């Protein structure tokens, strides 16, 4: 039986595993709405095809891929016979919203086989901890942070050094991440860098694999998670306003779509 473990209690640690497993004969998976947490998948043996939105990636032995929350994806073995074995981990914690900052705020990261070897070692260690309780939350949190730092050194699918990325997306991303609490439109953002909204949208799709609206919404929800935990006395309506949502009902609906729970449920769980 392949080891797969899920977190069954709320965690107060800054980073920890929501789920982890290894030595898994990987079945086909299709997630049209993505996964609610950062999700890492790595090949142990065999080969698999991972499709993220409209792009496909081949994962050979020890190669891995990190996918941000709520990004549409699917994967399956490259071959007809089920000979693709994988290990995986998903991440949460009280500082979950900062995982994007650690990993460069990229929706997808590819991990080379050289980087994958130490990552699989950490996953194996964590699985062993789950197999031999009681669990040590601090040790799990430390292992989780080590793994995230290894992922941060991965090769981004998007070439952040590309001149187009630097000239057009960097200032727009800075504007979004600085003024996420203000009304922002693709028209205003495109005027800021002297391009059409259509061209800016194409650049977002090319480098980040999502629309400008999807990026801004994900960033706002990440900030909302942070505020829900750091300001426990703030009302949901106030959190909505502070993160750029004028309608609290819309905020709750978007929050639930991305995280799987309402803002109040998220606060109680954490």
C-alpha cells in the first residue's frame, strides 16, 4: 500500500504539509478548478505528462513540478501501462500566503532531476515521520520550509529575465501587489506600460499562465488569508474592503471558490 498522509488537525506552524506521500503508482488526475493549496508532484520512476492550462510538461525520473493554488491542471502516465510512480506534497500553514513570495509568485515551477533528488529525500523523511507517530509539529514545519527553499531554487517555467517580462509585467505586478486594495482594471494597468489591454493579457498568459484578473484575484485572496489570521477581530466586510473587494458577498464567493471554505471557516480552521 502506497503511503499517503493528510493533515487532520489545524496547524499553528508557519509552514506544514497538508498532504504528503511517496512510492505511489500515479493514476490519471483531472482538476479543472485546480487544487486549493500549492501542490508539488515529482516522478520517482517512469514518465508522466502534466498539463497545466494549455501547456504540457514531461516529467522524467526525479523531475518535478510545483503548481500554485486554483490553477487548472491534469496529469497521467506517458505510457498505457501504469508504470509511473510519484511522490508529492501539498503545503499550508499560518504563513501559507507567503509561499508565493518564497517561490517567486510563479503559477508553475519546473524542478530538475538534480534538484528533485534532495526534495524526494525530504518527502521520504516526512512520510517516515507520519508512519511512526507521535508527530513532531516543529520538525514537520522545519522539513516543509526546507522543501520550499529547495523549490525556490527551481527553474521557473516563465523566463523572468525576458526583456518583455521586465519591461511590461514587472511594473504591472508591482502595481498590483502594492495597490491590491484599490480598484484596478486591465485598461488602467495597460496604459501604465503603454500597451493595449489585449497585448498585456497575452503577456500574462505567456509568462504567468493566467490572466491579469486571475493573478490579481489570487493575490487579493492570499492577502485576505493573511489578514484573517493576523487581525482576528476584523469583520469579514472589513477584510473584503482592505483587499479590494467592494461587495462582501462577492468576496465570500471568490474566497470559497479558491480555498474551498468561507472566510469564517478558514479563520476557525486556522
